[in-house]
C-alpha cells in the first residue's frame, strides 16, 4: 500500500507541475490581452470599461467550458467473475467453471459504479457542436461579424468597433478552449481516475473486512454448537417444540441488557451471547418464522445467529421481513453478516438483492464507522 500511495503521489505531483506550467503560460497571455482590452475600452469609455472586460471573461469562460467537455475522459468499467461461494470450487480448479458462471453471473469490477452522466452529456454535446459547426461552416464569418458588432457596441464611439469585437471573441474563446482542454487532460483526468480507484480500493477493503468478520462469526456459532456436546443435541432431537421458550427469551434479554463499561469487553460478551442463541435455535429447532415476526431485537439477533450457523433458503425473506424493525447498530451489523452468509450460500435472488440495498440505505443514515464499513462491503458483494 505504501509503494502504491507513493507512486500515486509522484504521478499527481508531475500532473500538477504540467498544469502549473500551462496555467502560467495562459495566465500571462490572458493578462496581457486583458490589459490591452481594458486600455482600448478605457480610451473611449473612460472608467466605464467594465462591459468590455466582462465580455472578455465571458468568452474565456465559455471557451474553457467547451474545452472541458472535449477533454472529459471515458471511464471503462471492466467486468470480472465474482468470487465463488464458500465450498464451491473456483473456475479452473477442477478443470471446469463453477455452476452459474458466464455473463449472467459476472460482476462489474467497480462494484460502486462511477456516475458517467457528465461523460455521456459531454459526448453528446461535442458531437452536436462539431456537427453543427461543419454544417454551418459558411455562416461562421457572419456570426463572428454579428457578435463583433454586439461587443463593439459596448464602446461609446462614433464609428463601429467590429474588428475589436471579432478579435476579442477569437482570442479569448480560443484561449479558454485550449486551456480548458489541457487542464482537463493534464490534471482533472488524473484526479478523477484517482478518485475512482480510491472508491474501488475502499470498497475492496470493506469487503475483505466483512469476510473476516463473517468467518469469525461462523466460528463462534460452530463452537457454541459443539460446546455442550452430543448430549445437548440429543435433548433437542427428543422434544423439538419450535416454540420461543423462556430459556431463549432469557438469553435475548441478557444480550439486550449487557452493560460492561469496556467497549471491547461489551462487544465480546454480546458476540458470545449471540453465538449461544444461534446454537440454541439450531439445536432446539426454534421456528425461524416466529423469530422473524418478533419485535424483541435480542430474539431477532438469535435468528441471524442461527442463519450464520445453518443458513436456509427461506432465511433471506425472513431477514428482509424483520430488518425494518431493527434499530440497534450491533444487531444491524449482525444482520449484515447474515446477509453476507446467505449470499455466499447462493440463497439471495436478484429481487431480494434490491430489497437488501434499500435496507442498507435506510441503515446508513445513522450508522457509525464500523457499520458503514460493513454496509460498503455488503454492497460490493451484492454487485
């Protein structure tokens, strides 16, 4: 990362140096031209030369804007094959591609896609400008004379100043266009590329962190399942009621009432309780549909912990149904881990992905840093 950052800084410094040279050159040329323009207008209008100066700046700004449109780079968003779900071989690992590979299963390299509306507008406008200019090429001299007369009329004098107006249009519009184009190509293009790479790198780091947390949560639930040994599992097999019993409610309430002052200790205790609840739901075969209808966030956490340890096809719909009743950030975080688990298992449809994105948008409004990172990582997994 340090080498990559240093290279990026060096590239930025070179780009900025080139932009500085171009700016100094055009700044000097425009400053001289502006001084001559002001002097010429002041000879006839005395101190009332502001109108002519404004015309000069308007022409320079208009030319710069058109140069910017011509210089906007195109963004190529590559496609890549998504990572295979856990337990599924990667393409080529066993001599063939995993099931579901192909165009329908491919994901964009930019999971948070770059907005290319300005690029499309630029492409559209530049083609129109070039096309109209070629078609109306014979009319260009007449248009120049008209605007020259309009600018010349700003000078109070007995004779028209068409030549002054035409020269002002040609110089300032051309200088503005060339400067706007060069500034866009020399610096803004690189700045935009760095911003896009930064989005991709942040998103990739968030996805990697989410994967690490997902693995840790899976491990905790599996350890909780094995903690009590085969005897506890046998009890669950003897009398699976499917009910939300007092034991599970007690664990849920204990989770909600954890009040350890140390943040790390508090999170560790909550994670342990969540793993115990998930294991209890799995062993006692507690109805996940009933849990999904609960308003007690401790019981909703028991549901997502069970999903973590033993995901089912119907769990995605259950979590989507329950997610809008979740307000605690830690529970929202565990929901995100459960959604990631279901994605890895291949239990999330395209329609459900859209519903999950809406949930993430709702949660992001009051998210803290860790939850926001998890949201970014899940968005990348969603594609």
